[in-house]
């Protein structure tokens, strides 16, 4: 479950909302790759927020492009993440 509670997707969205408010909106684009328990809630939020937010599952090819297009990676796990492959994958893609 990539969007489970321990991954803290709702906390990340709250942080994005604050940054958007402080910067006047549209200062950034955000992508949350994955699906799970909070997927529908996050998709509803993405449709209503004042910044570009893309939420949902990605194929391996699309994830490769996502890493290449990104400027930063945010790891939001609350505690020990058994296999934070996202870190290794992002390093692999520069």
C-alpha cells in the first residue's frame, strides 16, 4: 500500500498547501506516485488545490520519466521504511 498511513501522504499534502499559500500558488508542481488507502482522497484534493498535483500509479517507464523531470524527492515515511527503493531509483536516474 504505497499511500498508507505510515507514508504520511496527508501530511505531505498539508505541507504543499502551506507552501502554495506562502508562495502565491503555482510556484511548483507536485507528483505523488502510488495508490492505496488514501488514493481517492488525494485525487479529490488534487482536483481542488491551487497548484498542479498529479496523483496515482505509474508504470515503470512513467516513473523513469518522473524521476528525470523532478528537481527534488521528498521521503515522507513516518518511521523505518523497510525498503525505500524510491531513494535508490531516484539516484539511478540522476
